[in-house]
């Protein structure tokens, strides 16, 4: 009888380009497993929109597994307890999974699983599924390793496999996990949705990607929208990169926007791995300032009123509020608007990123810890190695929503405000009948708050010892890409998403 091998699916919910599934099939009879871990879903960075996306991914994953003679086993509970129960029931000899660069909770869970596997004599092999390198010594030559990884052949779906069918637990309903999250316009999950999204981006939507990605309206269509599929693994980074490279070859030499858009797409895919490597190298990035000098910059005792106003889109700053309300309803924002709402929370509202970061994590359907926490800190000015960028939300509204269509869509209470005053209705003569009655008065003075924040942040940078620690951080985490290749030596200019 062939030995039983558990293939543990985590953030890799597909059968194509799945090295762990191939390895499990090579070793013996495969028991495909997904564990719904209630404790993980009760963490402050988890949400119902993410869970709904997951459920759709699992449906497609089971359907594809059936094509090769397997069935997905779904269990609910603690990972160690679930794995040990299956070990006893099916005499499991080995466990295979992809490596995961997740949040601090999954990091600790994997440490427990490793201890269990060692204690029970179960060989656990973890296989990379992206360019992130564990126990990386330094970033020298990392980019070459990354490029080599994404250029390797895509693994096809395995042939008919020898499998083990184990009973599954009922899939918990969202309410059973404590979710009351309503996101009516979120993206759909699953392999089929991933492939359709990739195809539509590369064939039609992506033509204006480079030009339109900064617009909250145009970007919703022109951006790839692949981020949740990459986060949950219904599409691999290698599949996306190679499909983008093939499209770049097709459109080479054209003057219709496609070549530039495909270059930008490939660049942002590379930056994705770059940022995930940061969290892999420094797991405490989720809860500790990258540069320790900033630990006490902002009060840890949060201003609850400001936090609530920001979260609900009720700050009285129209473009910020429109972005937050849009995010509530859709689960997505384009990269520039993600940067802006985080920067406004950190600088103008002077809120600590450890209070605002989890809120955004829950709102993003595409929450990817390795990208999220690096970006949250970057836009809060706590990395010590990036340009301090304090967005002016009024100017951003004028620049990125010049017609006011996006702002008016999400803030219908401003319908009577003239275009010239839409982004700063307090300057409008009719504001007395609007502010405080139908729409909040601004909770901060934009210019004054920005000036105070700039002085505080730069004061820290002038402290003794700041520069030496910043240089150490650049050496450890900074990109080694050269400027003449179109990418800065440090990641100062990169924003969220792609």
C-alpha cells in the first residue's frame, strides 16, 4: 500500500503550477487538505469579504482536484490537532505544503506544526511558491534569483493521482466565525475568475494601465485586479509573470499604450516579491516600527473619534471619505489611493499605524501581509529608509478625480456643492447649510496638520544614531536594482497593489 501523504493547501488554492501537489503525488497516495482555522479568522486582520473569497476558491479547487482523481478534505479546527487526527486515522507518513509568508499568527502556527511533525516522525517538506527566500543572508543577487524563479517552466496539473478520500467537515458560515461584513461589489474568487481576470487584463483592460492606474475611477478597470487571486493562490506569480511577458512580446513596437503597460505590470509583479521578502526577513514588521526610533512617535492611546471617522469615511475631507466608502463597498482601491488614505491617517490625523493597519487589512479583499505591513509602515514614515510623503488630500482629489465623478458617486450628500469647491466644501459660501448637518466639517486643518506632522517626523530623523540604523536597514531590505534600469535603488516610490 502506498504511503499516505497530506498535501496541505494554504495560500495556494490551485492545481496548476503547484509544486507541493506534484511532490505529494510522487511520494504516495495524496490526501488534499484545507484547514479552516477559526482562531486565524478571528484575528484583527481577517474579514468576511476575505472568507467569502476563500470559499469560492475552495469550490474551484475541489472541482479541479476531482479531475485528477482526488477530493479536497476540509477540516475545521486547530492545525496541529487536525493533522494529528489524520495522522492517526490514515497512518500519514509525510506532509507537503508550499512555504507561506503570512502574518504573525500563521508564522507561530507553522512553528507549532514543525514541532509536531518532528515529534511524530512526520516528514514535512515546504516548497517555495514565489521568489521569497527563507533564511536569506542578504539581498545581493536576490533579483537574479527572483527572475530565474518566475522564468522556470509552469508546472501542469498533475495526471491522475492515487488519492485518499477522507470525510470533510461542513464549511462554517461567515456568521459562525463572527463576520458581519457586507461588501456588495467585491471580486469573486476561484481559479476560473482568476483566469478570466488575467485574460481580460492582457487582452483589453490593460491597454491604459500605465496611464490610468492612478485614477480611482479608471484604475478600477485598467488595473490588473489580480491581487486577491495572487494573495489566495488561485493564480501563481509565475503564471501571471509569464503571461505578462508573452503579451509584452506580442505588443512589442506598438504605439498604443500596450508596451508601456506591460512593462509596468512586470515591474509591479517583481516589487510584490520584493516586499514579501521584507516580511520574511523581519517577521516583527507587522507590529514593530522598522526603524526603532519611531516606536514612540505617535501615541499608542488612539483617538477613537478620529479613527472611527477615518474608517467610516466621515472625516470631512471629501476625497479621503470617498475612497474609504468605496473600499468598504468594493474591497479594493488603486495603489495611489491606498497610499493616500494611509498617509492621511498617519500624518494629518496622527494615528498610529498599528491601529489603522488592521482596519485596512480587513477591508482589502486582497490583503497580503508581506505587502500590506511594509506599505503601511512606508506610508506612515516609520521605515527610516523611504521618502516621507505627506499627501495633500485636497490636491489629490483635484488631480485624480478632476471631474468629481468618483467623489460624487460615494458622497451623494455633496451633490449640490459646485465643482470648484467639491474637494474643500468648507470654502464654499453655502457650507453653513451643509457642514455639520449633512456632511461633517473637516476634523483637521489640512495644511496645519501636515506641517505639524512633517516637523515631528523630521525631528526624529535628526536624532543621534538615526542615520546609522537607517543605513543598516537599507543594506538589509533595500532593492539592489540600479537606477538606469528604471527602478530606484531603494523602494521609496512604490505604493500599494499593482
